[in-house]
């Protein structure tokens, strides 16, 4: 069923291909008249039911997909995305190895580089490979409920599935690296241990800690947020395995990953550490704890010299992106609920605007089943 849902008719592919090829030639100086390229694409479609992007088309398509990402506030630098063309790879061993190399290159010693690695596309003869894992780096969650889970409660189902599949588990800490789950063409999903040298982690300390509190918690977070279960769609061609990353905005870690009740749920512990009155929400202890947790994240990444953005700066950058795109005659779609930061929203300029959540292509999309795979459903 999943394969059928991912296939398109030749007519659908041609319509999308024509739109993209014209976009590419319009936006690429020196690309020339698109008619010659369109004739070649039409002939290739008639012969095989699909076509192959040129390396230049792949690069531009991946970058424009970032430009079109309505949920991303950090699109100002869309044209700087590094594209690693690995379309010749279809087996899980080679794909896993390239995913780990992606992390090493994107980490760049802490100066994080926006990067995408594109593996083989779907074709009429065969679906392309899949990466089941939601991100290339994920922490284990041991337990079946957030109140008793050690680690990331979001990943408890996947952790359990991997343990049943034969993974021996980590050391049992809140930050054990999960294996990467990859499914090659004509293969079953397999798990691969994440090499420690591929993951840069930042210890989380509070700037006012004084050395006698936060360090004892052993908090840390990884440097590169590499999404790996979304499909890159360019001109009617689907690349189901195309992990990509930018860099973190602090609130992603401090206001969501570490703070959400169904993730690490750290606000009560932070509140107690700060000596706040946690007996009533009206004391606003959660708000104060949230700000201090986010201060700790930004301070720690800065201290480790690892790239990270704060939500105030990134909000201003997004408005700069809007202005640049408008000068070029391009509309910018955005999902307000994702663009506005999860803390201090009304103190940022993106709050006081409206946006049209319009979907255009090229794009990164979740295909049916992606979220179930990320939870390890049917993995065993």
C-alpha cells in the first residue's frame, strides 16, 4: 500500500516536471532556453516513466524545497544548502554509512553547515530506500509512559521495538544514542549503531550555576538537527531518503525537547532547582523555569562554540527573508503556529503578522506511514 501511494502517473510527473524545469531555468543564470531540456525530459518519460535530474537541477530543487518549507523560520540562507548527491546508493549499509558521514560533515567542528544527502528516488520499477528514524540522531526512551521513562519519552516505542529486534540497549542514561533504522531497496529495515565520532554533543550548564548544580544533572544535546523521515519532492520525482539539516534554534531544545511533558519534562526539576513556588501555576513558575532552561541552552552552545540561533534574532532574519523574496517577486508561505517561537512569541516581530500557509513544490513532505515508522511500528 505504501508503494502504491508513492507512485504517480506519467502525466502527473510530466506536469510537475515541466513546472520545475521552467522554474529552474528562470532562476538559474546561464541555464538557457528550457525547451531543449523539456523535450529531453518528455522523451525520457515516454521511454521509462521517469526521468533523472541533472546535478544542477537536484541542487536547486533541494534548496528551493527549503525555501518553500512553511514550518521553518530559518530560511534566510536557503541558497547555501550543501547538497550531497548519493542517488546511486540503494542498499542500507551504504546509506547508513553516508548518513553518518553527513553528520560529520554537517557538524564541521561546531560550525554547523546546512546539508542534505539525497539517495535513490522512487521509480516505476521500484520504490526508493527509506530511513525510518525521525532524525539521524535520536536519544533512547526506556519505559512506556513519560512519568517513568528514562530518556526521551517520544522515542520509547522505537526504543522498545529496537530492543525486541536485538539491539542490546545503551548504558541506561537519559541520553543514550539510538541506532539508525534504514530500509534499502528490496530489503527489510535494519538498525545500525550510531558511531560516537559522528555526533557532537553539548553539555548543558546554566550561566549562573556557579558549578554546584546543573553539571550534576548530566544534561546534554546533540549539535545537528538532521530530519531524516521526510520525502524530498522535485518536479514529480520523489526522493524518500533525503536527510537534511540546518542548525538549532535554542527554543527547539530548551522549550520543546527538554521541556515538553511528553519529552524530557524538565520544568518541574528546574523550578525546584531555582527555588520557585511550584504549588500553583499562578506563580508562573513554569514560565520562569522555561526562560532559565533556554538561557542554559544558549549559554552552553555558545560556550562550546557550536552554532545555534536565538528566537529573537531568527525572527528578525525571517522578516529579512520575506523582504528579499518579495523583492524578487516570490510569495512566501508560512505556518504561523510554527514560525512564532514557543516562548515570548509576542515579543518577536513574526507574531504580529499573518501568513498564508500555501503548499508549493519542490517540497519536503511526510508521506503516509512516515510517522508510524519513526515510532518503530511494524519494525519487528
